[in-house]
C-alpha cells in the first residue's frame, strides 16, 4: 500500500473526498516526522511508537581495502510496533 492507496482507504472509510483524505494523510505524516525530528516519541495506541534512535560513532572496517575508520554518529527514525501489531 502506498500513500495514495492509504488516502483512498481513509476516504472510503470516513466519507471524505479523496483530496481531503490525502491532505489528512499528509498532515499526519508531517506531524509524525516533525515530532521525531524534535526527538519526541509518537505513541499510537494499538499501532506502535515512532522515535528517534541515536547511534554513536564507532570504528568500522572498509571490506574492500581492510582499512579501519570511524563512522559518524547519527540519529535516525525508528518504529517499535505495539504488541497487537506484532501478533499479526
């Protein structure tokens, strides 16, 4: 399912137009992305939690040359599914 399919499913289940449902889906995604960028958790009961996961810099090896180097520290988005979603 892609974003337009999701918007169509929302429109079908709520009676909204496809354009309104598309705007609602876009607004929801923007709100989740904004919260995770701000390092806040987004908890959706029965679905899961979106959160920012920090990874420290670490020593890695280039497999082509065998040279060791340091990777950069970074923060990425992560998702932890709720128990009900895991059971599916």
